[in-house]
C-alpha cells in the first residue's frame, strides 16, 4: 500500500513539475512575441 502511495505521489510531483515548466515556457514565449 505504501509503495503504491509513494509511486503515485512521485509521479504526481514529476507531472506537475513538467506541466509547470511547459506552461511557464509557453507563457514566456507568448509574452516575448507580444513585446516585439
């Protein structure tokens, strides 16, 4: 049970980190295009 929870938390952390990185990159690129 604990292994499943740890795996779920680890995957959720990685997914959220990647999602934030991608979202930040997309928003930063859009902001750069608008400023030009």
